[in-house]
C-alpha cells in the first residue's frame, strides 16, 4: 500500500505562505527535502514516497516564489529569507524523539542547508545530518549559466503543454520519458491571456541570482564549521559540480562522504532516482546504527 501524504500551508516570519507536504512514517530521524532553484517539492515525490514506505517521515516544501508558495511583494528576494524558511520547516519536522531532521538539499537547497548548519549554535544543530545533492560552495559558472539560460528562454510562456514538453525535452535530452500534461500541470500557471508560464516568480532571476556570488565566502566559512555527518551525492555528468569543486569541498569538510552517481547530470534525483534513493537509504541506516 502506497503511503499517504498531507499538504499544509506554513506561514513564514515575514508572512509568506509556504506549501508543504508530509509523507507519513515514524522512524527517526525524519527528513526534510529542499529543492533546487526553479524546482518544486514535486521533484522529490519518488524519493519521499519510497523513504516513507521504509518508515521514515519525510517533509517536502515549495520555496518562496516557487510552485504553490507565495511570491514576495515587489520581487525583493534575499538569501536570508530562504534560510529562515528552511529553518522554520525543519523545526516543525523534528522526530518524535526530538532529533532534528536530516536535510536533503539539491543545488540551492543544499547551499541553504550548509549555511543554516554551519552558522547554527554548536549545541543546537538544526539538522542531524546533511545530504547535499550536486552542489558545493564553489560551483562551475558555465553549468549555472546553462540553467539560467533555460529559465530565461521563454519569457512569453507556451501556447500548450505539448510546447512546454518539447522545451524540456531539448533541455534534458538524457531523459527517456517525455513530460505528460499531468506531470507539467504543477510546473505551469495559466496567465490572463491563456498562455502557460513557469511556476517560479521571474523576479527570482534578478535579485537572488545577482547576490548569490557574494555569498560564496560565507558558504566556505559555514561549510568548514559543519560537524554533523555529511553525504555529497553528485552526478557523474554534472556541469555544475566538478572533480575540482568536490575535492575542495572534501578538504573543507574532511568527514564528508562523496558518491558519484553514474549517468546523472545536475538533475540527480530526476536522472537516477532509484540509485539516488538507495544511497539515501543506506546513509539513513548508517545514522541509526
């Protein structure tokens, strides 16, 4: 029997409503999934469902300006807002025995987790462990520019779901399955002219992206202070994480474990979800031992 999930709205410190989803389970520790820039909580559905079947409690959520979460008035997005949101969601996801959750953070979500974990008080860690998905404090600029290029490529939206599916197919040629209308509906919104537009707030492509580079020194400092167990999962075909950035990260966090997933790009969970979920399961089992 497939595990059930419940959705709820959680209001942030500055009044932004965040869409959350919880997949039931009782095993400790629980998990919180933080998606990447331009994604939604649905990117984690497969992994969250499988882990819930194994008895773990898993929480996913849409970051502000993404999916079903509210947008910030006047488009004034800052990294600090996202960190506070993550800490709030995580505080609600503590296990029944009081243990903080394990964070699974992809790309932007992983950077937020590093910052939150590295800057927390030593005796009050917000997470029991970190699972970073294809992200390190220094990233390859060309890979990030490719992602942003796709996000900026269709400012007028699409005339149909079929047109949107073709755009994704061209962007992710490694995927064998073409996106169906049902899969695309959570990712697109219809505007007043009947055009289909991506779920994210276009203002994110200005403020948040422009300030991300200046956060790198802070991310390096935060990573060096992380003491909880860390697993870095990278895609062997990623253009965002490289052997150089991984080696640099492992020098910063020498107790971290690194696993490269064959044939996966930056979109690890989507490209190799079964292998991705197996690694998380093994890591969670090592924590309980």
